[in-house]
C-alpha cells in the first residue's frame, strides 16, 4: 500500500530519503514503465516490451528486469547492476501532482507528493529534503526536475504509442525461456513492434514516429 501526501517544508523538515538500490527498498520489481526519450539508454541494458492496461485499454512501454513477480535480475547485494536505471525507478518515493495556483485562477501548479509508507523515507539516513535553515535541498530540486520530465514524457509517450497503433505495428507475443539451471519460464501478455511492418512504412509514416 502507498500513502502519498503533499510534501510540506514544515511538517516534513526532517525527512530523508535513502537512495541506495535494494530489494529492501522495493527495487525487486519485474518491470517498470519507460518512455521514448530514454529508449536509447534502456535498450542498451533491458528488453523493451509493451503492455496493455486492463482497465483503460491503453498500451505503454516497459523495461523488463525479470521473468517472475518480485524478480529483478539486475539487483544484487551490491546494488543495481546496470549502467542505466529507468527514470520511473529513480523517482521513487515521489509523485508529481497539480493543484490550483492561487496566483492564477485558471492555472494549476505542479506539487511534489511523497509516499510516507515507502521504506526509503525516514528521518535518520539518506538525502535530506530540506536545508537546515529552510528551502529545498539540491536533492529535492533535482527530484522536482525529474518529476516534471516524467509528466512531459507521459504526453509524448502516449502520442508515440498512438502512432504505433495507427500503423498497426504492435503485435502480441509469447516467449519461452530456459534458464541456466534447466528451469523454464514463459512470458505472456506482452506486445512488441513488428519489424517487418516497420520496414514497409512510408517515409511520412516513419516521420510521425520520430516526431
């Protein structure tokens, strides 16, 4: 369960966030959502697949870390063993939200929320969120920038996926996997891009995917 609350400089002045990577802090996940702007870094470390949300029916791209629930093959006792960590992993335990801007009756301003039940959140170790004499820490400012980037990336990702659907480029697949110990596993419920269909696209259609 999560317990997101609006970050408050007075109420949360002593809060700190642990940034090391460990299953103890919720990093033992099978996959995470990813975005087109980070695909170049993602594909150098992880497979990229697509999944269809059962409620909304929308597709979203994800980076795969393991074959079973709560399995992350890139996680060890020394941390996360990959050159790039997806932004949706790095943003934890924060979310971006929006509330009415008192200085603009027709606008909203971005606000940072924090999951108070996340094991990274404490008052004794990790990165401080606020400076001793007030104001957000460098860590918090960097986090706010990350959350804003994610917000913008959601919009671009939806446009990208819609273009894939428009040109009928997504196809479902299953993958049988045999591990070194002889055991097997099967990936189901994922989608990938049909490379043959991509090669048949017109220059105009290819351009729409790169916008």
